[in-house]
C-alpha cells in the first residue's frame, strides 16, 4: 500500500468523506496499549479510548489472538442457522449480568433501539398499555446514539435539527431530578432510559441515590428501568457497571463499545425472560448480531477485563488522575468531575473554548476531546500506569499554566 503523509490523508478525507465529524488534526496509523502513532512516527497518549471502546488498551494481545483464531475458522452465518460461538457468548454475558437472556446487536445505537422496542412491546403485551400510546421517560442532555428515533428525544440541536418528523412517545425531564420523573410517570409509561453518568454531556455525575430512586419509582409504578452502560460499562468507572455503585438492579442493561475489545462492533441487551421473552421469531434481528467472530472477540474482551482486574485499576488510577488534575492551580479550570477513568475538566468560559486546549495537548502528545465547548474529557485505556498518568499531568499542567 502506498505511504501517505498525515496531511495528504486529512486532505483526502476532507475531499471524499462526508463532513459529519470535526476530528483533531492528527492521523492515527498504529496503536498499542495506551499509545498511538501517526504516519510520521510521532507518538501520542490516547486519552479518549475511542469513547471508551478500547478499555482493554489498543490491540490487546489476547483479544487479537482470539480474533485471528476465529477468523481462520468461521466469521459469519447470520442467525438463519445456529453457530458454535453465540450460545457460549450468550451464556457468559447472561451470567456476568445476572440476567436470564441476551439479545445481541452490533452498535450501541442498535442496542438502544432494541431496548426501546423491548420496553414498548413489553408495555403492550405485559403491562397492557393501550396500543401506540406507550411513553418512555428520558433525560435532558442525553446521548444514546444517532438513529432517527434516538435523536427524536435529543435536546442537542446539532444532533437533532432538520431530521424531522420526529418519533413520538418520549418524555424528556431534567437529569438527576427524581421529582420530575415521578411527575412524568402515568398509566402509559413503559420505561425509563438513563445513562448512569452522562458522558457526552460532559461527564455529568448524578447525586448519590439518583439511580436507586429511579429503581424504586420504576418498581412502584410497574415501569422498566433501562440503563445505558455503553460508555460507562465494562470497568470504566471503577465497577463492572456504573449502576453497581448504587447497588441497583435494572430491568434492562444496554451494552456496547468495550464489549468488542476495541476490535469489533459488539453490542447487547440483557434482561430477564419476562422482559426479553416478548420477542418471537422474526420480530427483531440483525444479520451480523451474534456473529461468531464478534462473539469470540467479546468473550475474550470480557475475560481480559475480569482477569486483569480492570475495575480495580480504573478506580485506583482514576482517583490518582483526578487528584492530580484537581491539584492543577489554574484560573482556567472551573471543576474536575468524574468516576473511575471517566473524567471531565470543566473550563471557565473566560478561558476560551476547549478546542484550543485539546489542540495544544495534541501538539504535546496527548489526544483527548472537547465536549459542549467548555469541557475536556479524559478517558484513557484502563491499562494506563501511574507513571503514564504523571507524564500526562505534566503536559496538562504546561498547557493550563
């Protein structure tokens, strides 16, 4: 393959690719662990982990080995037939989540769509809601994906504008406000869809007891609680799932990103049989969902997270990183917040937009991303060491000096 420079590749993307992204001006052509490299050989520390899809680190050797071995045997059958990997993955994930059943998809957005369909079908079949009247409660500043249905309940104009008419059936209430949720529940409410921490909104951590309160309201009102763990799950926040910080037992667990080990798109919904049992053959599906290659990768991705104690690592390294960030004495920084290795640095508006700081950090070898103009998100792979965090903190201090 011909060698292109970073500049040539960026120009090529700008010419031939739709402009639905505004990436930092860096081209990644190689990666291992927490480190990535551009075509010129410049190294950078990855502080985004592909929005938490690479919790295990780039190209974890065990995950790559599982990918290669399975690719040599069988990659795709569709669900028109049984295969020998999907049942094993289903069993493993069901046991891990403590739920009866798994429904596999590919992307996070597909898993959210699956959860929405589950809640609606359950509402009509089990709860007895009048046909086409089902309502799902969602939260302001939510981010659950980019499909037409999901953006219908977004409050972000960039994600939503000019995609109408919008899908009805969603009631938007303020995040971290149990009273608002209670007021919104009525006889047509079939579900509550929530992120345990709002990642895209700028790492917004709710008050202690918020998720527990949602669980209580859901149980009292015969409503399903669906927790979107796509970004917060698989050890990112210091627990296997973020809802475990409050000892909550959701009805539906939505998973993606790190489930594929940064190698394959793998997503899934877990729930008990009285919930996922509403589907019958032909009522939902996916050509690639549950494919043998993805299942082999996902099973190993789970083993790596558990056997390498990545939840404990995320807790310890997250506390260390956050303490270091809070110790930076800069008038530009308003707040540092987060849980585990999902951290948001909120800037004062007087400091100027976050993009100039993420660009400056990139120039010094740290890749991270701004969100909502004034917030920088740090979410490195969970294999990061204290020495690497110290290295990062030194650069971050320089940029904010």
